[in-house]
């Protein structure tokens, strides 16, 4: 990695607001390549292309209620139940002067133009020949009553979801409705998380030595990235030695991560090596954010051929003093990493 000019003293970075920081991160974040996935595996992904409906939904006039399909002009009165119309089955044509028992969601038979809910009817005794009869007490007030028209939910060729939409349970249901079995989505981002500092030890450490603290930041950030849908690479803890921090940075690059999130090493101390390394090998877009705690929050990019590694950095300090800034790092950068343009 070639140097890109002299390092800028950290104290000289312009202070920017949180909205400005978010805008900068988003402006430098490129959409990840698209991949094809099955519908069952798509939840949590971001669509890479629009999805259109190949047919109307519903594709047939469907009954909204349990009741009787009727010719609305026939009005109230006694009628023979010609047949039963059930969901999932094709029905014969209904003749005026008769009705058809119909269930919710069933296709309305040809010849019928309304549905009378069962509450507005009365059962009559069967005839000797077994014919069923009903009395319609309150007829349909108009044609189309209690019928879902063809395409009333979704019309053919309608765009049901757009590129950039996040796929949650509701979106998966829509996609299933229109038969979108295979989808183009942006691939899952790979996010590396690195802590820094000689004072930081693994959470599994039972007996702390003087000056040590357990690494809560990394555990929290790893969890946050997983919840957001990222594939996480845990880089562990970098010690306060420039060579070790450099090696960890190169490890992230070699693993082709999309985003690197670090905690610590970006303030004004003589062992805060992150900013100088980023200034040497990449471009630092900001190094101070107007918030407390967390002012030294830093965002940089490193050019890697045709792709970019996006380090996102928060200040050093105990977890009790940097929870907000660490979470802000995640919200500013990690979430942005797989937002399409």
C-alpha cells in the first residue's frame, strides 16, 4: 500500500456534526455486488433489482366472506343452492334465480356478481329430492359487493418491491405472492472488528491484573454487526505497538473485509497508532465528531484495486465512557456498508 502524502496531525482535523459524519460515510459507501439467492434464504438481504408481478393478484374474482354467490339483481327471496364454491376449485356457471354457497377466498363463479354474507341469510328445510334452499333476508346492495376484484391487491407488471428495499417478513410474503422464487440481492457484507490497547483483555479473563479491563466493546460490536446481518470477522485485540496494529490492519485487508470497525487508538496519545496508519495508507475523511464521549471518532477508506476497505474507528477509554460513541460508530458505518446507492 503506497503512502498518500504526509500524515495530518490529529489535532488539526475539523470538527463535524454527527449528521455530517453520516453523510460522509454514506457518500463513500459503494453498493456490494449482487448475488442470486432463493426466497427462503433472502430474509435480511437488500434487493439489488426491482421485482414485478407476473400476474394479477388475485388472479380471479374472490369472495371476501363466507356466504352465497348471487346475481345482485335477483334481490332478497328464497333460492335453491345450486352448488358449493370452495377455495382452490373451478366452479360451474351460476344461473339467475339460484345461488351458490361460497367460502372466503374461493373464486366467484361466472354469472354471479356479488356475495351475500351468511349472516344475511336463513337456512330452509331441504326438499324431498335433497335440494338445499336458503332465504336471502338482505340482498346485495350493488354488483361487486364482498368480492375482491381481479388485480385489486397487485396488478400485472406492477413493481411490488424496489432495488434497495430491505427484505423482512412482510416483504418475503409479498415476494412469495408474486412467485419470486429466486432474487438478486446485494451480498452479505464482511465486517471485521478489532480492539486495541494493552489494558484490554478477553472477557473470559477471570482475574484482572492491575490496570486491565475486559473487552466489552468488541463483544458488543460483534453482536451488533451480527444482528444487522453482517458476516463478522473477529480480529481480537491489537497491542499498543505500531507493528502489531499494522499487522492487524493488513490481516483485515488480506481477508478482503468490506468494513473494519476498531475501538481505541485514535486519540492524541503517543500510542494511538490507528490514525497515523490510516493517514499513511489511505484517506481519512474525518477525525473529529461533535459528540461527547467519542469526539475522536474517525472514518477512513483504503483503496484496494477496484474495491475499498472502510475502517470505522472510535476513541479509546473504558466501556462506561464510550458506549455511545462505539454504538454511533456502528450506526454511522456498519449499517451503511450494505446500503445500496
